C-alpha cells in the first residue's frame, strides 16, 4: 500500500487509474466467468451451467429473503452482478498486485473508499429511483415524514448512515486485509533476511485465506444490505 | 511507510463516473450473455417440471378412474354370473317339473289305456268263455241227453271244465 496511485486529470475530473484498471480487470474477469459458464445452456444442466445456476440461486435467495416477492425478478440481475463484481473486486488485490515504478496499477478497488461509496450510491440511488417511481416525487418526499412527521430528521440521518455503513464496512474490511497483507508480505518478510521470508510465507497464506473468506462474506453482506435498503424504500408503510 | 491519508485526499469523481458506467456495462453484458439465456432455460425447465407434474397427476387420476371402472365391471360381471346361474337354475327346475308332469301324464295315460285294454280283454275272455260255456253246456247237455248223469257228476264236469279253461280268470 505504500505505492502511489496513478491519478490523471481528464475533463477536469480526477481519475485514479489504479482503480480504473483494477475495476476493468475485475469486471472483465466477472464477464469471462459468466460467459464461459453460460456457453452451452441446456434443459438438462451441464456442469458449467450448474455452477452458474448455483450462483444465480444463491443471489436470488438473498433477494427473496429481503424483498416482497413481486420485486424479486426486478432486482435479481442487479444482485447477481453486484455480488460477483464486489466479490471479484475484493479478491483481486489478494492475488494480483501490479506495481510499475513505485506506482501501484492493480489492487483491490474496494480497498478504496471512493469505490465502495460509488457502489453504495448505485444501490441507494436505485432505491430512491424505485421509491419515486412507486410513490411519485411527492410521495417519495413524504415517505421521510413517515410514520410520524417529527421523525423527519432521523429519517434523513438514516439515509446518510445507510450510505456510510454500507460503503465503509466494505472498505474497512478489504482495506484492513490489504494493509495486513502488505505488512506481512512486504515488511515482515524483509525484516530479518532469509529467516523471516520462511516464516512469513505461511502467515501470508493464512491471512490470504482469511481475506478470501472476508471478501466473500463482505460481498454477501453488501448485496444483502443493498436489498434490505431497497426493499425498505419499496415497502408500504 | 506511507499510507495515503483519507482526509485531504483528492476526491476522484472520475472514478465514480467510471465505476457507474463500468457497472452498468457489466450488468448489460451479463444480462445479454449469461443471465438471459440461463434464466430463460431455468424458466423453461420450471415450466417443464410443472407440466410434467401436472401430467403425472392427470395420468394418476386417469389410472385410478380406470381401475375403479374395472373394479365396477368385475363386480357387475360377478353379479351377472350369479344372475345367469340363478336363471339357469330356475329354467332347469321349470323344465324338470314340466318333463316330470309330462311323464306323469303319459304314464297315467298308458296305465289307463293298459287298464282299459286289460278290462276289455277280461270282458272279451269272459264273454268268449260264456259263449264256450254255453256251447259246452249245449254239448254236454246233448251228451247227457244221450247218457243219463247224476247231478253231482254234472257239477263236477262243469267245474273241471271251467278250471281247465283258464286258471287266471277263474276264482
């Protein structure tokens, strides 16, 4: 993590090329994953199709558990893509870290708060959009006064907390994982020469395994909470 | 070691837009190449399974109905058989009675005719016997006239004559 990110200015906006490239890599991997698995779709599922259908079932169950059944089909694709994308973003930095001339080019994009906030805002903007679509703009504004009008400030604060908890939980978990991985792999291994390289190797492996676990859990939690927030906005009160 | 400070770092709005577009494009691609076909197939499979279940239910009902029909038919055939046997028995009884009655009548007829014939034969025999007796009497008388006989002799003569005529008829 000690390496500098590559930031370029483009149309007056800051682009962090590290995140852009890593996101593109993650998205490409996700696409290749589903593309390869869905090549031969048959009535009697083959092995590849089974894997894909397992993932689809998994995310569909997340949606079903948190949504009224009439909205399930609307959000299942979103949940599926979001799960795979976040999952891949979480795992990317564990096995791939490209550093060119002291500039880091590829790492876990979700170890950056800007990216997790972007992902969280996708979810929350969707929830606002669907709420407005369902109740109309006035009904949407009015929903902040429910169930009683003096809860208005609390409801508004809740939107911020939702946004922050959703994004920063993911960021914190992945960032911490990457920091510790860098500490073990980058600092501890070089501390005492050859000896420390030997004993830091299993530690790295253990922590990588744990990070895979955390990354999966966080992807699951992220999608689950996304669905909870969206269904909260859609629910009749 | 240099950690990038969170506060005071340049806000990378470009990244946000980039990720929004990236995510949207990824979702479209996934929808087109993987989600769509797989969901279609899952829906088709669901439909097929549900159809198959419906069909199975239908054929089960049909089979049950058929079995019931067969059972009823079997029951009916048993009843039919019983009826047929009963009818046959009745018919047999009637016929037997009829034949018996006929036979009885015929036997009575035959017996009556035989009786009549016997009676007639007896009468005829008696009549002929009487005629013969008369003839004999006349012959005897003729002979007696020629030769005198005692009354006892005459009686003996007649009796012996009659006895000699027919042992069955005399009593």
